[in-house]
C-alpha cells in the first residue's frame, strides 16, 4: 500500500543511528541543551525572534491560548474566530478555557479562509477578539489581506502552521503574519521529532508567558534578568523561587530526545520542502486538466510546501468514484482533515449555534486527500498521476 507516510523521519536510517549514539552518551534526557538549540535554530530558520518547544502541536495551540489569557489579551467569554476546515485541537482549547469559537468559512479553490469570508464572518459576529487561522494542507488564500483586516479591526491574528512549514507568500513564510503561530513535528509532518510542537512569536511578552506556562507556571526557564524582575515584583526570594508559580500553566515540556531529533531534521528543511513542492506541482497540473476535479489556485504562492494532495470533485458521485479508484489501487486516503468542524460531535455538544459554512460543507462531502512526502518515487508518482487523470 502507498501509505500517507513512509517513515518516521526523513533519512530514517541515518537519523536512527545518530539517535542511538545520542541516547547512549546523554547525561540527561529531560528538557535541556538539545531543546534550547532546536528552539534557536528553528526561530532563526523561520525568521521569528522566539520559539518555544513543546511536546506536541496540540499542546502548542493550548499553550498559546493560555498565554494570551494569562496576559489579559484575551478574556473568558471572548469570541475567537477559527477556520471551519481545521483540526479539533484548534478549537478544543478555546472551549476548555472558556472562550467562544466562531467558525469562518473557506474558499473552495484554496481550502482556506480568505479576507472575503473573514469579512462575511465579521458581518455576522463583529465582536471577534482574535482569529486563529489554519493554513490547511500547506496552502493559503490572501493571508496578507487577512493580516491587514485583522489589524484594522484590532483582532489578534494567530496562525496554525502545523501543515504548512516552509510555505511562503508575499515575501513571508507562513507563520510570520500573526502575533504568534504554532507548528507540529508529529510523525508524517514536514519535520518529525516523533511527537513535538513549537510556538513562535516576535512578541517578548508572549514569549515570556509561553515559557512560564510550559512548565507549571514557574520561572525556571526564563532569562536571569526576567527572573529577577518577576521575583522582585512578587517579593519572592531565591530559595522559594524554585517552587513559586506565577500563573496558570501545564507540563508540556519536550524531551532531549525530541530536541536531538529536531536538530537533525531541521538540516533537511530545504530538501523536504523542495520535494513536497515538486510533487504537488506535478500532480496539481494533472488535476487542472481533469474536468471532474477542482484544482487549487496557488498562483499567489512563492513556495508551496504541501502537507498532502487534495482531490476535490465537482459532485458527490465523482468523489465516490475517485475514492474507490484510489482504494482499489492500494493508495491510502483520508477525509479533508476533520472536514467542516460544525459537523463534529464535540462541537455540536458545546456550541449551540454552529453557523453556516457552505464552502467548508462542500469540501467536507466532495473531497479527500492522499499523502505527499519527500520519499515518493517516480513509479509512485506515475501511479498517482494515472489515478488523477
């Protein structure tokens, strides 16, 4: 079977050999120097001032929302817009932390929210305090216009970039348009640390709040200067500081194993992104020539680091026929991530009015995706092209 993911890491055997040597020689495996090194390298590569490494992309989302609540930039009861076509852990932290998610529809030809659909949502719900956009499958619509609209309305823009590492538009990497953004390093994502995630930001205050809340609410991983300020403001001496908790937090720390893997895999960033882009470009050309299918509009994107290849059919009969074709040829397929979140049981349990998302609903019932990874062979690409023709 041609599975969604072929291996745990890029260059898996080399990575495993290095990992074995590291574990044998490591003095500690709890969060330490390897994690700090990965944070610095990732921030530099992404072009953001700060990066905070955590144990999953889901934890990254949770931690970011908690940090904004701790800072008072969001308050319980605030309305936060979210992409209707997204993953559950973009929405669950909002509900869990007392915020109100409001679904924002996507465009059919990008799978993503546009400034137009965001403005439509604001016409219905003008009191939106933040917007947590998902760059679905590594694509975007007019994110620059979304950034501008959020700025004009005083809306905090946050980005879930878990599926879009390396994608670029308007001269900027995805993840660099909002106040902060999240990444996932789960197996099968662009960079794998087995489990892992990251929050990046250029905001010093958000960075400090993230570091505090990542580890129970204490100050142990802040710089000495910030520790000194925090302890003085709260009248805490150095003896009691080790067990002083300044704000609400969790234990979502990664391990040195995750950090070590990140430091290896980040060296493959460019090769991984290039291969994913090449695969997508070849296959999307085939889709564009097929009258049964809707090709994505990516003309505005400078780098297309696609997480997976979407197949969007023009009617339900066609999508069922293509699903059958792929399955019969042993190609693993999946729904378009979680589909329209308004359909999800947990969402309907906690949100009484799910709203209206016609494009996300169309995508939910007319599409699926198959894997795009840097290890696809020419033979496999030929099969995929044949199935899409």
